[in-house]
C-alpha cells in the first residue's frame, strides 16, 4: 500500500511501526544417536519471540541507533523493515510502503548494508558490481558516474574499484559495500553493524563519511551496532531493544540523564592517595599511582568538587559522564532481568 | 523486459570476465564435460554394434537415436549453463542468509536467483550436440520437413522450460527447508529418465514410470518430443505429443512460479 496523501500540517514520518512482532518456531536437536533417530519422527519445538510488539516512528533525516545485546531482535527488526521477512503480527510502513509486499518502487528507495555479509561479486572488481547496480536500479549514466565518483572520492577508494574484491581488506571492502549501497541515492538506509571488525582508522573514516552523506542527502538512517563510538559519532537518538521489546527510545543525552545517578571525576594528584582518603568524596573505583577515578553522585558534584580542590594537591582534574558503554550495558542487564522475571513461573 | 535483458547481459559479461580470470579452470571444465560426453557416445555406439534399433519398430535406429542424444545435449547444455550454477548456489545462499541481499533488490527474485550465474563451459556440450545433430541428420534417410525445422527450436524451448520449472520447484523446496543439499542429486535422478527414448519404458514396470514421467513430472517430454519431431515423420501421435509438450511447458512454468512465490513469502532468513 502506498500512501500518497500527505499531512498538510506536518510531514508524515518516513518509518512508522506499530506492534510489530516476529515469532519463530525452532526445532531442538537432542543429543545422542537414539534421540537423533527419534527426532526423525518427532522433533521437539518451541516458539521464539524474536520481536514482541515493537512500536516507533522515525522522521525524515533522523539517524537512529538501534542498540541491544546479541539476540535482542535488532537484525530481525531491520529485516522486517527491509521486507526480507514477514511479521507474525503488527504493521509497518517505510516511505509509505508495507515492506514485505516488496514493491519494486519501494526497493528502489532504500538500501541495506550488513557488516557481516558481502554483497559485492567476490571474484570481480567492485566496478563490475557497480555496473550491475546501475542496471538493476535504472540509474542513468551521467547520474551513475557523478554519484560513483563522489562516493569513491569521499571514501578515498578510487584505486580499489578495479581490484578483485577477494583481494581487499575488510575495511576496504566495507567502504566499497557502502558505495554500492548508496549509488542509487536511497532515501532510507539500514546499516547492520557496518563497523564490525574494522580498525579505528577505518571506523573513523566511515563515521566521517556517513555523517557527511546523511546530512547532505537528508537520509533517514537506522544503525545497529555494538560500538558506542559509532553511536556517539553519528546518532542523536537511540532505541534500546532487549528480548524483542523496546526498553528505551529517546535522545542520547537523555540516556545519560535518565539511567545514571553519578559522574566520573578523574584526579591527577601530586602523590599517591590512600583509598580511605578518597572515600568521603565518592566511590574510588580506580587508583593507579597518583591517578584516581571517583564516582560521585550528580546531586553532590557541585558541593564535592570545591572540597576536593581545597583539600588535595591537584595537577589536573576532569569531570565526565559515565561512559555510554557502561550505561548501555546496565540497560541490557535491566532488560535481561526483566525478561527472566517474565519467564519465571 | 529490456531491463531484464540488459541485466542478464551484465551477469553474462561478469561471469565471462570471471571465467577468463580462471582460464585453466574454464578449459578444464570444458575438457572434463566433453570427455564425459565422448564416453557416453562411445557407449551408445557400442550398443548399436549389438542391435540395429532400440526397441522393436520404435524408429530409434542408430542415426535417429544420435539425433535424440544430440537434442538431449543441446537442452541440457542450455540448462546447465544458464540455470544450474545459480540453483546449486542457492542452498548456500539460504543457509548463510545470502538470499537477503537478493530480496532487497528491485527485481524479480526468481530471475535473480535462477540466472545470476552463467557457466559458459557448459555451452561446449551444446556445440558438440549441434555438430552431432548435423552428422545424424545428414546420414538419415528421413528428411525433416520445414514444419519440423520450425517446431524443433520451439520444442527445445519447451524442454528447457520444463527443466527450468523443475529447478525452480527444487529451489523453492530449499527455501522452505532452509537446507536442501540433495537438490542436485534429486535433479540428477529425475533427469536420468529423460535421457532415453520413452518407448523403453514399457511392460509392468516401465508403463507406470512412463505415465508418471509424462503426465505428473513431464520429464519424458523434454527430449523425446523435439527429437522425434526432427528425426521421424510427424504422424498423428507425434502431434499429440507436441501439444502435450507445449501444454506441459506452460503449466510447469505457472505452477513453479506459484510455488516459488509461496516459498519466498515464507523465507525465514538466517542468523546474522
């Protein structure tokens, strides 16, 4: 269904999802020869709820991070939004289309990049895959050449496009995967762990590239990742998903405000302190020589800091939020506990 | 349609570039398949040193029989070159989730899955088949009529369509099962029946096989009908078989399309 009538007051969201659920029946393989023979006639099975009634809305031009532990349902969510699989319940519209109806007009307007899957021809140079892409997406020659040149120059991969893909490093391959995915100038981009396995330089290059191209094209992007550096560099909004349900949906700043009660104060002192000396300021969770890291309640920070400065010989001091990784890990634990409580009889 | 032809040409070009990258492998594949075919031809020649005809009054004497073998080679080389390499890859694509990349592209997934890989070395057998057909027809007393010459390529296409539909249904089974490594074996067992004249399937065992392989899985129509049309007079019974081949091709294409569409809607994808 293509919704052509737009709202006059506010633009319709690019992605709307309501109560989207996906169940899988999985078959258990019992151990042992006898059990294996028995399973030929009767296989024990159980229902796995990969996604449990997820609802959200994404506006045009948003860059949303989808975070969650392994098996949380992130990739299932992206596969549903890109029409690869059909849901068990619920509805979704992307650019006004129902994804799993797989309309060609819809598939021409989005792209999916999966960090763990290679979509370029393995034995051939990427230039051959780009040429195929041009035909599949009906890109006219001037537009194709202009876009390809712009993308390869931005990523600095011009020299690599004539080299067989199998001879490229993981980082080089991922850059070329991104070029291929963006050649048809999609309005929506789904990125599933695009930086997995990449070194810090390649990660940084991809951050700069994605940030630039998303802002320039006003692309709507949903990114799944386990690297908080990706999230911090690219996204303003984060959706945390655990056990197939959304645990948090909001801005990155709010995650910090909502889920942490303290800040991290790093002190570089003149001498090595005793832990007991630091206890009165906060929780000294790391002392390495004269360097001390303290967790201090956010409410008390304004009172405690002057006291530290008064009472200690300090060379340097910094006050930071708790690292995003720690907050998200804590959120995952909350989600896992909640799920365990639901399962418990 | 033009776009699909253009995409097919791009696939063909890319596969040719790849084959030329691994030239030794390409030549080895040509030599291997032609060696296998030569052994088969030698075996058939050997049979004809013992008997003048396959079955009594069937019309399958030496030259018509070699026209039959040539027709089989042409049909099989088209299928092996255009469709089989992609079908063989499908099992792995379903198991590893590679099919995901196909489903997000704005193209018919059946087209992409069945024609994205072309094995040019398989055309070598087809070329030998054309040569063998010329040799057999040149030595036969029967001269094919102009109608037979017109029908022959059409019936070859019908044979290809029936085999293609069978591949698509096996591919659909792969998508539904998640893994179907017996796909190629099953294909081999079934197509084995099509390699011989239908007349050999007679008697209490052969009769039911002939019925099954003509009306249920119309594999016996694939080679028999075009081979008979070109190598024997077009009698009343021959026209019946020609009509059956045309109907079977259309029905097989439609049924396989429906089965494939149903399978693709039930695709579960693989874990990332």
